């Protein structure tokens, strides 16, 4: 009993080293790639073929189809990708995930792993202590790569030879001769296995190892691999919870694409296996024979043939469905309809609702989208406040209430976005990304201050109307000039929230700030002169308070412009 428990924990430990190595390698590759992920994203907007190629490249780059699909769901949630584009990328990701399988099969089962893995870790170790960040990231990739194969070696060693346990072989054979039922059973095993380990690559490594050691035959292993294609969709589904309707549709499209592929394969499974065996350049003796002990040479080549099966299936599946992307999109739109209350419900932080993702660039892009939304809210608040100031009426209470709600929302947004950015800063980021986090924190703070200023001046406008206070005609004209100046300032900042503000526009921002200061001084002088001539003291003091809030909004706007100059 103790021996069995020991073997189970040894197997789990080996799997843990494998998964940890894959995670370290994937994180390192994402850091090395940096902004290139965003550049690749721009390429995918061209057509469906480009989207498939992009999905393949990103997955091959980060060595994780789950990371790619979660990234795609996040892009759709942030309105950076359409549903049809996302489906194409997911198709490419399915092909890209086969790269990991080939690496495992070619190196893990054809060479002595210890002769490769430990030297790779040895090369990576000094690099992670380098002062140059790119070298540290490269060191992380190499160490992750080495750990991945050490985990694979431990996995191989923890799986006992089937000859020592003939009773298990007999047990498995009871379920391998049931025709279609056997196929469905092992597809289910593959799906459950992937859901448990949360990595199709790790599940594939387990499958390949079991096949290589004779625990399962080629047909059974192939069925399990198909199930792993279904199981990997769970990660994207979990990432889509609480996101926009299109993001949820993207996750459903991923599931449908993979499940449809398994369905059509079920009808041609035996013939497809014969096809793979025939085109395989390796010795495949006994792969499709019933109750035949596979030769030693075939056992070594079985992982390669499984990789070939995996790759050819995903390429064919993509080729079949790439022509039906619009139809798949229409189907998932019907499958996941937009609820009537999703449009009218109170706005929530939707772009960062899924939490910190594995991709640093995606996290910062999500934050930018949220900040852009916050900027739109402050602009809307300013328009409502000006309407109340210039055209007061009995219905203004609803508008004041609306601005109050929006101001409370900006408070909430500042807190949530700041927390999110603080979590982002704990991740491994490039120097540019670290600076972007600091700049975005400053912008969020300034936007919240703008919202506070707007709410205060709408309260002054309400007070003015309720107490029947009227300004001098010249004062009303001065306020219109001032408010138009601030509208221009707010609009200028809004235009550059997605990118760096150029020097000429920053100069324009300084000019606007100078105009604000000059106008403030002139208007205060005008108010004092009117007071000296016997004007209403209450009205002029309220007027000066209004100018003061306008000035604060101008100061905050300049701070935002200066921050935008430093964003990358």
C-alpha cells in the first residue's frame, strides 16, 4: 500500500516539475517577446488565413495554447478583436500547440534527457543573475526548458514497465475492444485528464509516456489525444466568466470547433489511423494490430507518430472549418444571446474583470481600455454639468444625481484600476512596462480629481439656480469662454490615451494651461471690479468659486497631458 502511495506522489511530483518548467519557459518567452505580441495582433486583422497564422505563431512563441486562448478572450473582451477574428486565431492556436508535442517527442524520447536538460539549466543559471533584463528573461526560458525535460524524465521513470503489471494491461484491454464505445470512453479520459492538469501539453506528455511504455496502444492514445483537444477549451471557458457577451461567445466557439473536429473524426477514426501509419516515415510495426506486443523500435517511434497524428488532425480540422468561420460566429451568437439587461445595467469594470492574465502586455492593454472608459465618463460628466450651468431648469435634479453617480463610479474605478496596476507591477515587467504602470496610475488619479471638480461645480450651478442667483451678462460670457477652453483640453487628452502624446500636442497642452491661468487672473480681476461697483456679493463669490474649480480641472488636465508624454 505504501509503495502504491509513494508511486502516486512520485508521479504527481514529476508532473509538477514538468508543469512548472512549462510555466517558467512560457513566462520567459512572453517577456522576451514583449511588445511583439501586440505587433503580431495587428497582423491578424487582415483576413481569416492571417488570423490562423497569427494563432499558430503566438502559441508556438509562448508554448501554451491555453495562454493564447485566454489572451484572445481578453482581446475580445477589450474590443480589440472581433468574434470572427478570434475564431481564426483559436484555430491557429490548435495547430501551434502541436509544436510542444513535437519538442517532447523529438527530444524527450529520442535522446538522453539528462545529457540535454541539465546543461541547458547550467547555461540559463548565470543568465538570470545578469543586470541586463533581456539576458535574465532568456535565462528564465532556458531554465524552464531544462526543467520541462527533467520533469519528462521523472515522468518516464515514475511509469513502471507494463510487463511488471500484466493485470493492468488485461484490465485496459477490456475497454479497448468495444468499438465506438472504446473511442468515446478514451476521448472522455483525455478531456478529463486535461481539465485536471490544466495543460493539454502536460496531458499529451502523460499520454505519450504511457504509450511509449506499452500501457496503451496507438489507437487508444490517439483517442485520448482527441479528448485532450476538448479538455483544453475549459481554460478559455473559465477565463470568459464575467466578461462581455462576445468574449463568452469566443470561448464557446473554441469548444464547438474542437468538439466538431472530434465528431467528424469519430466517423473516419480507423481509416485516419491507417493513413497516419502509412505516411509515417518511422517504423510503425504493430501499431494497429490487436493484442500484439509492439516492437522496441516501434515504442520509440510511437511518440513521433502520435505527434504526427495530432498535427495532421489539427491542420485538417482547421482546413475544414476555416471556410465556415462566419457560420460558426452566427451559431455562437444564437447560442449566447445578449441579455436585455446587459445594455442597461450599471457599468462595471469589464476590461479587467477577469483578473491578472499570464501575458503582461495584455494586462496593460486591459488597464488602458479601462482608463479610456474612465476618460469618456469624465467627458460625459462635464457635458452634463455645462448643460446645468448654462440651461438650468426644474429637471436639473436628475442631471445632478446622474453626475453624482458617475463621480462615485470614477471613485470606484480609481480604486479598482489602481489595485489592478499594483498587481501588474508585482509581475516581471520590462522597464517600459514599469514606466507605463506608473504613468497610468498618475492618469487615473488625475481623472478622478477632474471628476471631483466637475461634481463640485455642478453643485454650485444647482445652488445658483435654487437661490435664484444671477451672474452679470459679461460674467456669463466669460464662463462660456472658460468652459470651451476646458472642453478642448479634455478632448485633447482623450485622443491620446491609447498612445504617446507627441511634442507638438504637449506644447498645445501647455498653451491651453497658460490660457487657463491667464483667464483665471482676468476673471478674478473682473469679479473684484464688479464688487467694487456694488455687485451682488453672494453672486460674485459663487462666481470666483466656480472659476477656482475650473482652474483645478485645467491643472489636472495638464498633469494628464504631461503623463501621456511618457507613456509607451
